[in-house]
């Protein structure tokens, strides 16, 4: 994939609603991937 802006690849720009949806889904994925290790008590990132 070439290093081009999204508008050039898709032919249209991303709307504010799409940006907010993508951002919220990304944040939810990051938050769901973090857990506290019961042995050490430290936060760890889980990769499934």
C-alpha cells in the first residue's frame, strides 16, 4: 500500500461521524486489551 492520504485511496473524504466512530472503536480495543496481572499487580497489554 502506498503512503497516500485516505482521500486519494478511497476517492472521498472521511466524515466527522466516521472519524468519531473509528476513534471510539480503536479506544475500546485498546482498553479491552489491558488487564492487571494478579501476581505482580502491574497493568499488561493482552494480545489475542
